[in-house]
């Protein structure tokens, strides 16, 4: 798959320039738009600057861009719109969560997510996702570290600065009503073989003892190792499927493949989004109130989200004193089942119509194998219910001492209360029996020895969480003209953050009274040390300064300094109560130069209308990889002792180096911004080079020390990349405008050194593969076992026809793409606007875990593109005969039989890592939207000021690489390992950077179509 970003030829540029110049002379037909140098952006600590004075690369996205395709998730709405910004969705449930990454990874074990700042205060990506897009005024994406250096260790990965709307300047109260409805459906399901049906080798039953081509038809098997669908005795015949129903009857169906046979298990999801806002203002005050409701009925039945969002924002100026406040209340309820039911659906033979088993319960599923073999039963009996209430209070007071000096203080308080409950009603197969079926199954159950299915034990867990987050900054602001040509702005102040949280979880197994979900009803309580019961507090305190100098409005210099103490590095010697926290300096310096303002020859130039060059250098550190209390031997560990699992004085076998340092990043960046023909053509470019010292991870130690691992500074990393942005406005007039934009971004994070003589560190490892950091290689890196090959690349097999496997792990692929291309376009004709956004990623790979089950159950296409009854010879394979490699003719396991095929794809094939690697190349049409705004002339005699309607689609078209037979969307590759939704538990077992493994609990790709309505009155 190849996608090219085309650049206009010189001739086309000349023609476009002449057209633009001709249009600009017609003053009455042009819609006035701000030029680049007129744009004001909000940066770190709420400091506003002209775009001229911004050092480093940034991108500002306005509310219209976020709203156009009706996405209720503002973070996802950014996808494809900003170069260098990569947004992934590791959780595809009813309450899908995203990760936000700018320019790749800078830490092996620490969080690489961008900092989110909302209305001047540090916030979270979760709250950003919960904000209705219509209340957001703008999003300033600060890609580099220069612009985020004032946030110190928290801004080391760049920052997303979100500014919500203020009230209007009009004293007339204005109301805006908005409403969206989305319809979401499953789009891409894994491609499975359509040649062989339900059954297994060597399993004759009373239903049919006959053997067909070396295998048997078995109506209750979950494997597709049965007869060929074209077998004369079975083809198209109406046969029983699954297990006896409650009345002893059987569900029946034709022995023939059904395309996407479990697609109908998923319904059409419906999402409603309704909001009303009020704004009013005046010369010295404003007020804005927004009420928003989102209800999402997911594609999985009974999975639902309900969210209410209330935001109030107001400000008042009294003489030299100004006060602004923001209050945001978010109340959210979600209910969902275990997403691992998708794995049961994947293990379904293609002749089974799963919808026929919607009311069959646990005993009447289409298969007897599997822990919870009927996903419909799971929907009813396995539930995870979560309630959260978030309150954010933001108050900023500013006093202007004189025209040159002002003082401001911002105080932000955020509280989060969560209540999580989960239950599994359980089912004791051993206490039930089939009856009245007239078959050998009567008197048996799934737990019988011939089947061996285990009982499902009931359980209940409850978790209560509390988080309190305080953020404050005090700034003294100076603004002086030092000379007629030189202006100085200086901000000096103090900044602190304080985050405390607690989680209490209790629960266990065996409910005494079915359906009564309470701790007192649990007969076997889990040991509390095995559950999430935590309490923590983490603080940062810093003094800071920001200096901006400008010369004749074309040369700008910025320098920042922050001296920060972080409680993560605090130490307390055993037996004392005295903490020692080392404070560290972080700083940045940079300059920007605008030659189109500096040189007379470039002023009022009809071709080059704008040019800016900027360079910057920054040093920051990140303590994200240091666990709270990690360096504190007293609070950091209360080991469980023998034999009662109670607190003991056992040695901490996994300590943290008390002298650990943050991961220091030294970055250099240069950027260029050009505007041609009065910004009808805009070109941006940036290049950056980062060096990271003192990487943090665990390293093994000598067993004689009594310590298993040691968390410390172990190595170095580099992060390099480049970005290009191009925007063209081929035509602009009063009634018609056409915009085109494209972007290219590429980055590489590479581990350059690891201490202790090791060359790699494991982040998440399974038997045949894992995610690693390896010296000299891109990070994150996928490694696994591979086949031995000769010098021609042919697979070497042994005497039994089974491929030989290399003993050492080999590089299978890298997680990050080689580059990302973004493209968007919009057409406006009078009241109509048509727009679209797309992006293309290539060069990345991922592990598709679904291939494990599909291989073992006979569903892979490659396991059925031959006659199974004649065995299987590994394609393009050779054997060593007489000292030379010759073409292999030996079937796997040395036997040309159906049974040998089952054995190979059930055991040998899934044991080799390279069989799971999938090309992550993807082309997505992210958004297509069409809207119509009624002419004001039609509304002039009504109380309505404006009204618009729209239709849109999200992910309407998606193309994957050939090797990705719809196994998974590469963007959903988990960064946390196996999914565990038990309340109070982490959602996985891997580190925060163990990207590249698509779990089986990730639902398939979806696409959405919707309608929007908006009116202002």
C-alpha cells in the first residue's frame, strides 16, 4: 500500500499565487481571516503570546474542527489533524479510553503520555475526553519541550493546552442547542476459513460415528476441525448444532458456512448527545453555562454509558482586580460485561448461527468447551458497573498594580469519587444434567469427565476510590519597554501540585444468596493484600521564571527556569521521620526570527507573506517511572509474611535505588513556518533531536544479595524526528472556499545504552514473543522465536517435517510507524460545507493474539487452503539431506493425515512467535462530514439567530495490510497486557509502554454514521 503526499509544482504555485492576488483585490468578495502573525495562542501557565513569539512547533485546533464529525470524545477528534500527535485506543469498550503521545517515547517504564492542561491547570486525559467538544474554544498542541518546560517533570512529553469557551461580549443572553445521534456497527471481523466445519479428529459420537476424510462431525465442538463442507453425506444437510436445550430439543442448521456468522451477535449501537449552553457578557464581565448529556448504548447488548456534564465559567473585572472561575461537574455511570466473551465468539465454527442461542443459557450453548461458552449467558451474568463523579473548581485572581506589573494566583481543585462493583453469578455445571434429548448426553453435564468443563464460581467485588488533586501557581508578571525597540516580559512565581488517592477493595467468591450483591453475602473473602487497597500522596513544589524579550516585533527570545522538588525522589532512612527531597533545575532557551518583518524587501511581499525561524534547547526531567514511596523503605513496602499473609519484617526483594534520578531529557529543536500569497499556502517544518539519560527500569542482581530486582537508572535513549505541514487554499471567495492540508511526521526512539552488561529489557513477555527495549534498536520492539532458514530464506524442517526454531529471540518488528501521513480537505459553498480527514501509518507491526485461538481451533485461512486429509507440507520449506538443503516433501509430523494437521496447527504453529506478527500498515478515512447552515435572511424575522444540520461518518473506510486479515485494529494494541476489569485492579499486567500486543478482549473495528443539529437563539 503506497500513499504519496504530493507537492505542487512551481508552475502550479505561480498560477495559484496569481489567482490569490487577483481575488484579494476584490475586497467585497473575500471573507477576512486572521493571518499567521495575528494569531494569539495560550501556552504554559496560561501565558498568551503572538504566534510570532512562540518558540518551537505547535498546532492550534479550534472547536469547529473538533465538532464537525460529531465525535463525543474530543481527544479522538484530534486524530489525523496534528502532525507528531499519535492517538491510540487500547480500550474499545463502551467507555473507550485513549493514549495521547507526542513525538514518540522517551522512557522505557515511565508514562510517555502528553500532559493535559485545562484552563491553565494540570488535568487528565480522562477529563479531556469527558468534556463536550462544543464547550472547547481551542486546543493548543505543544509538541516540543520548549513550550512545556515551565511544567518541569510533568511537561517532559509535551503538552495539550485546552481552553474552554467564555461568554460573549454581548449583553444579550444567547442560547445554543445542540443534538447529535450516532449509529455504530461492527465493521471488520477476522477472516476465517470457509472450507471446513464443526468437528474434531478422533471424536466419533452417537450423533454420527462416521469418519469423513480422517475427521468427525461433532455438533457440540468449538473447533473447525470437522469435515469439508462439500462432503456429499453432510453438505447442506440440516443437522443438530450445540447442546440440548431446556426441553431436550436441539437447535438445527445447515452444514454450510455462514459469512461473518457471529456478526449479528453485535447490535447497532446508538449514542445520543444533547447539550444546551447559555452565554452572556459585557465590557467587564462574562458568564457561560453548559449542560450536556451523553448516552451510549454500545454494540454489545446491555453495555451502556450515561454521562452528565455541567460546566460554568464566569469572570468579572473590578477596577484593577479581575477574577475568573470555572466549575465543572462530571457524573458518569457505565455498565459492561466481560470483553473476553469476544474470544468465545472467535472460537465458533462458521456453520453456527450464534443468534439462535440467545436464550439457551449456560447448558444449551453451541459448544461444551470453554469456561463461559455462551456469550449471551455472560452478558446477563458477568457485569462490571462503575460510577464516577468528578468535580473541578478553578479560580484565578489577578491584580494589576500598575500598567507594568500584575500579580495572579490560580487555584485548581479536582476531586474524583469512584465506586466499582463487579459480579459473576456463576454456574455449577456439576449440579445440572441434560435430559429428554434422546441421546447419550442425557444424564451428563459439561463437568462430566468426557468434557471436563469447570464450574463457574460466583463472585462479587466492590471498590471505593477517592482522589484529591490540588494545583496552584502564583505569578508576578512584569511587562516593560526597555527601549523603543526592546520589550521585556517576565513572569516569576511559585507552582505546586498535590495529588492524594486511596482505593479500598473487598470481595471474594461463592455468593450465599444468588443475585444478592453485598460483601456480607460473600462466603470466601479474598486476602486483602491480593486486591487493590492503596493509599498514596505525591507532590511537586517549584519556583519558576519565564523571560520573553522582543526586538522590533521580529526577533524574540524566550528563556525558562524551574527549580523543582518531587516527592517521588524523597528518601527517609529507616527509623526516622525526616524526609529528604532533592530539588533539581530544569531550563530552556530559544529564539524566533521573523524575516518578513525584519527586511524591507520582504515586507508587503505578494509571494512570501510570512516567514518565521525558531530554535530551542531544553533540559527537563521525568520522575514518572519512580513509584510513589518507591524510595521510602518504611511506607513503600509492607510485605506479606509466612504463614498468615499478614504484615511482616521480610526484606524488600525489589527495592528502589535511594539515589535514583529522574530521566533527564536534553532536546534541540528547529522549526520553520512559511506563508505564501497572503497565507493561501502555509508550510511548516520542524526537526528535533532528544537525548535521554538515566533511563529507569528494573535490573536483576546477584541472588546472594537477597534482592531479586533493583529499580534504578540503567541506560540512555535518543528520540529524533521531523514534521512537515502543508496547507493550501486553492480558492477563496465570499460564497466558495476550498482548503487542502497534508502532514508528514516521523520519529524514532532508540535505546543507546543499558548498564549491567545486558542488551535488552523485557516490558511484557509471553512464551513465544514479547515487547522489549533493546540496545541499538527502535523502541518499543517486538521480539520472538523464529523459524530457522537457509540463505534463500526457506524454512528448514526436521526429519518429521516440523520447522526448526531458533533458540534465541529475534526481532520481529517495531511498534512505532516509519511515518504518519495526514490529509484533510474542506469545501464550503454558501451554507454547505463538505469536509474529510484521513491518515496513513506504515512500518509498524503488532502481535495478534487472536491467531492463537484461531490456529488451535482450525479457523486460520492458511490451515484450510489445502486438503487436510492428505496432511500438510510447510510451504517453501527445505530439509538438510547429504549436507545440502533440498525441497521438503515430508508432511508435518511425518504423516499425511488430518490428525497430523490438527496437531501441527494446535501445538507447533502457535508455539512460534513469528506466526503472530502482523503488518500494522493502515489507511483510514477518519471523518467525512456534510453540514448546511441556513441563510440568516431566512431567520431574520424569527427568534433564531442561526441553525445548521449535518450528517457525518467516522471510520467509514479502513484498509489494513494484507497480513492483517482483520485480526485487530493496530491502534488498539494494548499498553497494559491482559485485560482485568475487576474493580480496583489495573487493566493489565504489562508496563505503560508495552505497546504492540492486540489482546483478544479488544472488540472488532467499528464505524459510525450520525446526524447533527445546532441552533442559536
